[in-house]
């Protein structure tokens, strides 16, 4: 075992690039691997949110009118700072989320690269048209920032999700007020400490707190847009609250990713890859390969190979270099996973592997494989967000496709086949925002990420996300 101590910073709000100490109630931040208290998180009141929004409003004019080159320079500098502090950020992320340290370290290059992508994208964004469309009149379309944007990020990928929102919002010329999850605030606080040395005062402001802090951001008349990554219930509440002031809303709300494995696929490769993709981040991933739908002709072989791969999963402390699956983020999340499995077992499902809380400190649950589940059962239709994977036996490809689409979510899916005709059919007919073929989980900054239906609307990543954080103005001039 190799466990390196982590120095945890004092958690403070950041307004106008200045740490702000708040007195009053705090929330304990826990180490999921041990249940030990590692920090105290202050709760920003509506008054603190008002100060942060005011700072962002003051900075908005200057940042919004900065040249694309100036914004790009700042974003590249933030990427450099992330690279220079990558090991510390990874260790904080691992400690805070319960994510295996090897996985946290692997995320860091992509996180800095996302800022570099938006630094480049900031210099290529343009209007849609310019010219004479009526006699004697010249028109042009100008892209403008929305203004002050409220960003609310989740606990499963706190640093990555913050960057996915900060990159396009800042590239488009907006100023921001960001609230991370109260469960996992450490890396976001560390990122804002780095950004405070780079961005003009007031461009990026951090408020720490609970759901009441998030509501204050949504309700504030000075925020013109809110971007949330979270669960469906929170998304509905944000959309409902924002509707009162007609704020723009951007929502990424999770998923229930189907994985269709057809007879002509490479079964050994699929089983090996998917046994990892199902339990990454302890299954706390909205794109986790959590819902396996396997053709009857290869079902038994696939399940045998998949279970063999599961045996190689090393469950342990997040900061142990040998760990491949850590704890869940909280006892509440562990109990959620346990409840889904217990209810499925009571309804007649077969627990092929796992299915129990682990007898050790922290919030550990065994990697679990559940079979013999009905398509309309809770464990198929609802997001578990834990180390629980279901496997269904489909009679044929048509049934597999129908089952894949028959859930309220539409974030991501994958199909495993070497039949080009099935590739075309499934990529066309799967109703999900991302469809992978013979792979799963991958994202790149150049391509959009976002879902349909119950998974929300709007796009993370790519130039499309800059459009989400922009508004367009038609300017018409009388020619002389």
C-alpha cells in the first residue's frame, strides 16, 4: 500500500479574487474511505451570494469586452497552473470523492486540455451571417455573453465538471458565480485559488454552501443563466425557479446507459472493457456502463467472462495506489445502492456477484452484478449511481434496441458489434445524446456532451457549449 498524506486547505468563499471568511454554520466534509472529518465547509447566505453576483456584475463589462486573445491568454494560463499543481489536485480529488488515486491522476491532463480547447475556441467564435438582405440595408449578427452565469456542479467529478462549465462560460465572455457540491468542495476551492492569480477580480467567484445557497443563485435577479449538473429532481427545481425570472437554463441530469452486446462482437474484449466501465468511480458516473443488454446467443459466455473480470477489481482506500474501486462518496449514497439491490433481490432478481455492504470503515459496497430483472423494474428504470450493474438477456437485436430506449433518460449508450449494418441502425435509433460503438465512457473537448429527455438539455464541451453561454444580436444599418 502507498498512501500519501494530503494537506487540506481551509475552505473559504472567493469574491473579487479574495478569500472571504464566513462565520456561522458549517458542514463537515468527510473522507469516504474512513468517515473521518477532513474539513469544515461554510454555508454562504443569500447575502454572500448577493456580494458574489455584484462582483460578477461589476467585472462583466470589462471581461465581456476583452478581446478573444486576452481571454484565451487567461484560459491558457489557468491550464498551465493546473498542470503545475496536477498531483496535489489529484490527491485532493481522491481524498474528497473516494476516487482511486490512479484514476484521479489520469483525469488531470484532460482537465487542463479542456481549458486549452476553450482558449482556442474563444478566438474562433463568430456570428452567423453578415451582408445585404434588403435594399439599402446592411445586417450583421453579433455574439454577446449572456452576463452573470450561476454554475452549480456535482460531487462525482467536482473538478472536471467545474472546468466543463467554466471553460465555455469564460470563453464566451461571461462572469460566473460557482457553487460546488457541499460533499466534495476541495478541488474546486483549490482551482479558484489558482484562478485568482490569473483572472481579473470578479470574473470568477466561488460560494460554498448547501441547497439554500444554490437556490439563492437561481433566484437572484442578477444571474441571467444557470447551468446545473445534478439529479433530475434538482434539475426540475432549478428550471422551475429560473422560469420566474425567465433565466436561461442549462441542465445535465444523469443517465441510465444501456450497453447492447450483439453476437458478432468480440465477447472477450467487451467483457473486459465493460467490467471496468461499469464500476469506474464506484459506479457514480452518469455514463457508467450500468445496464448490460446481451443477445441470447452469447449471454452465458459474456456473463461468465464479465464475472471473471469483476474478480480483478481491487476495492480499497482511495489514496492507495493499488486500489481500482474506492468507496461511495457518502453513507447516504451507500445506503441508496444497498436499497436498490435489496429491493431487487426481494422482487426475485439474482445477485450474481456482490450485493453487500463491506465490513470496514468508510462507505464501501461490493461491486455487484444483478440478473433476472424485469424491464420495468426500479433497478432498470432508475439511476442507482453506485457499483451496481444489471444484465438482461435479449432474445434478439430488436428486443435489445427496444429495451435500451425504454427508460426516462437519454444521456449515453453503447453498442458492441462488428456488423456495419447494425452499427448504422443502432447509432440511428438509439435515443441518446452520445452513442459509442465498441467502446464506452470516452469524451473529448472537441465533441459535444449532453442528453435528451430526462437527462436534460444543453451541451457540455465543444463549440456548441459556447453557443449555450452566448446570445445573438442582429444589427441593421441604413446604407448611405
